[in-house]
């Protein structure tokens, strides 16, 4: 029976050692966890600081080259003003303006990568990698006739001498688009292509009957023509394109617009009444591969420095976000889209209330769990402390006793306490850390009992 009892005590002592080793392993794992947690937190902090420094870094100067159309044209002069404003308002964006023949050439050299931006008419054919940035201003189809000619409508151009833009240009094709709608053949009009200034001089001298042009309402050359006519006491009349809406149905890139009475002169008013005309939008485009951050900066300059641009060039007042539901099928550039969507509510803003509720509930649940865990750990600690006090009490009794039977009884109590604590550890009534300290104290008390037993015997 004594051997069986010693075997049981040996097994209990071995079990205590195993539990102590398990506690040591747990403690080591927790140390490793804390180490990795600190390491990850350090990386997050360093990454956050690095990202902040990267975002706020001093950016290198970026120059965008824009194909802007003929020298001194409206699109050319507008882009010159935009380039000047960009050089003053942007830390890194610069714009270089180059003059070109027309929209067709602009889109061609943009596709070839020779320029980064281009001003084109909205009816210019484009390839799939072209992206829109902004609508700049409308160009109007204008037919200007001498006052002494018998031209009162489009159909009256038959058998008249009409100056039209140079052969092969966008404006040249625009004239024949209008003529085609009114079923006017190329042989029905005595047409001649020539530059606008030369055509204006011939119109005032009576050598031709009318001029067709596609220009803005503030075009410098048209304003000069009306001023010259006023100085020479000649009246000019603007011929209405009365079927402009029908033309826009057949050609969606074109729109019907009104030219207000007195646009070019107030006394006498020119035109003498509101005139219906066809218009085409002058658009700023880029390639898809141009840096979105740079395009966003350009778009920001266009819209946030509008007053500065309008003071310099009145047509800048017409700059607007492209209407993708109307006319054009060219998508927006990613950078421009980013700027236009700046005021759109983000996912967090749209779902602020439910997210706030979820955070509040999570915080409450988290607080409750922390409080519960703290309470459980406090209970586990108190329970472990009571077991430790029982061990200390056994050690104190052993020191004071000189009877071998008392020592044996105390040793039985010692092993009973060990069994109780082991069961408590299995049911999570005490912690691994608490058991680790208990096992060390238990071994010390066992040594005390063995020493007292040896002293007595």
C-alpha cells in the first residue's frame, strides 16, 4: 500500500511538472506574440509616416504639350491663358502650346504620342485610347452675307459666290454637311476656298456674296470683320440655319444653338434678330496613358481658376464638364473623373450612420468583453492566491511539527491541493501563468516536507 501511495505521489509530481512545462511554453508563446505585435505596429507606423512623406513630397515638374489649333485661333489663345495660369497656380504642372492646322491633325499627332493634349471638335473621329477632360467652348456655323445680296436663307446660296474654308479641313467638311442637308450640290454653289481674312476683304468689296465659317461668337477675326464693315458703312447679315435641330438629329455631335441679337454690334444690332444656328463643341482631350494625377491637376486649374481665366479670355466662361449622355461617346480621363467626383460622397459618408452605430455597438461589446475578461482573470488570480496561501500554511505547520504522522498528513494535503489545482487548470478556473508560480511554490513546500521528515527520523 505504501508503494502504491508513493507511485501515486510520483505521478502527481510528474503531472505537476508537465503542467509547469506547459505553462512555460504558453508564456514563451505569449512573449513571441508580443514581439511580433510590436514589430508589426512598428512597420505600420513607419509605413504610415513613409506614405505621408511620399504624398507630401516635392513633385518633379511635368510638362504637357497641347496641340491647340491654328495660331491666334480661339482654342490656341485659350490654351495659352491656361498655360500661364498653370505656371502660376500649380507646383508641378507646366503646359506647352503648339499651333496646328486643325482638329484632324491634332488627334493624329496625339495618337502618335507627339503631344499629350489636344483641342478637337466633338465631331472629330477618335480611337479607343482617347479620353475627354473638359468641354471648352462652342463653335458656331456662321454664314455671313453682304447686305445688298439677295441671300435670306440657306437655299438662296444657289448660284451665289461663297467663300468657304480651305479644302480638306474640318470647317470645309462642315459646310458640305449643311449643304447636303438642304440638298445643295457642289455644282449648285459657286464656291471658292480661301482664308477667312481674305474672304472678309472680298465680301466687303463685293467680290463674293457670302462667307461660311465655323468660329466662336467672340472670335477675333469675326469681330474685326464687323468692325471693318461698320467703318466702311456696310451692313452684314447672318443667315439662319433654320433646320439646325434636324441636322443635329442626323449628326448627334452637332447641336442647335441660338446666336443672340446684337452679338457682334449693338447699334445697329448685328445680327438684327435672334438667329438659330448649328454648333460644335471644342473639347480638350488626352490619351488614356497620361498620368491621372497630372490630368486631375489640369482639371482643377480649369475649374478652380475660372475667374482668372475669364478675365483673361471671355470664352473660358464656357468651360464645363462634358455631358457624356449627350452627343459624344468618348469616356472621361481617369484624372478628370477623379476631380469631378471630388464632391461625391464616399462609401463611408453615404453609410455614416450605420457605420457609426456598428462602431458604437462594437465598442460596447468590446468594453463588455474586456470587463468580463478582467473579472474572470481577477477571480482566477484570487483562486490561485488561496491555493498558494494553503501551501504556505502547510510549510508553516511542517516547520513547527516534530511528529512524523503530522508530516505525512501534511504531505497528503499537499498532493490533494495539487489535484485540486490541476482540475481547476483543466476547467480554466486558474490561469497557466498562475499555475506556473503555484508549481514552483508546490515543489518548494514538498522539499520542506521531505527535509522535515528526514530531520525527524
